[in-house]
C-alpha cells in the first residue's frame, strides 16, 4: 500500500485521525514510537527549530531538508504543513509540492490566511493537475483561517467558512481544516455542508474528542502545542539548572523518555 493510500484511508468515514505535530526527526520518531498512525509537521515548530518565526520566513529549501530528515526517521505517513505554499504563483506552489511528492510525503496542509479564497482554490487545482501527471494521489488539507484570524464578524463566520470549504472541495481538496472552531454546533454545520473530512485544531475551549467526532470531525491536529510544551519544559529545566537546583528536580520531566540512540538507530 502506498503512503498516499494509507494516509487517505485514515480519513475514512467513522474514523478519527489524531495527528501529533512534529518539528524534526527526533520528535517525529518519538511520535511514531508513541503509536501515532501518521505524523504532521507544524510550520511554526519547524520554523522555531531553525531560528525563524512562523509565517513563511523559513525558506522552502530548509523546510525540504527538514522534511527529508523526518522521512528518513519514520515509516508512517507524513503530512507537511506548507503554510500558503511559499508563493502566490500557483505554478511555483505546484513545483514545490512536486518536490515533496518526490521525497515521499503523503499529504500537505495549505492555508488561505488573509488572501482571497480564490487564490487557494487555484493553488489546489494546480497541485492536483501536476500530481495527476505523476500518478501521485497526494492529500491536500485546505485550511480556512476565518475563525483563526477573525476574518468576518462573529455572526458571519460560519457561513463564510462553509462557503470557502465548498470552494476548496470543488477545486480538488481532500480535507478541510477549520482551526479555532470550538463550538460543536459549528463543527456539525461545517461537516454537514462541506463534503470533505473535517479537521479541527486541538485548541483551548474545544470539547472532548468523543464530542468532536460525534459532531462530524474526522481529524484532530495538535498544531504547535506539543513543541511549545517541549520548549516550556526546556526553559523550566534551564532556569532550574542556572539556579542550582538538584539533579532529580531538573531532569524529572525526562523520566520515561526512551533511549533516543536506540530509537534513531
């Protein structure tokens, strides 16, 4: 079974895909070792790991090198957070995605941000056309930032995000990501209206996984959250070390961590 097929099957009706987000080979291998069925990268976490802020400040060449390291370390499907494709030119976005396909990536996230939704639709069409020529069934998870970036008045958000979801589905998207949606009623309405697997971000205020699944959600992403926890633990341990805390206190959070040399051998 190809990675494309394996990843697509994880979105089948009745299933709930839980996607932890990694940022380098070691974190990806840990995610796999914990039992995840697939891995997604976090654009923010990958950027931070290389000394850049989120928001396409990281060059595509650095991202591609990082993805290559992750793919070498794991066997499960990998989906790459591609932000807005690193270009407004749909042909360049398709070329970039072709490079990911050639490396063995199973899926991508592609976001609209504050750009007109028609632009993301054209990018999706360009990627699908280019991938078709390679017989590559890459999974495009189209992200609409209506709620995340508060692009409309609150009472118009649901209608706007549904409108975008329908547009992206028509363009050839395979999944629909609606970050910052937390109300189960909104989830249900979006899932009923947009004929794509609905992806929700594990965000403050979201209900339980069971409630989200009952509301039509088929994929839940951790986003940059796990990397923030890792960085937070590193910050705490560093401050404790600099303050002269005892060994057991400083390194307690690492208890239970498997031998990384063994994992990455």
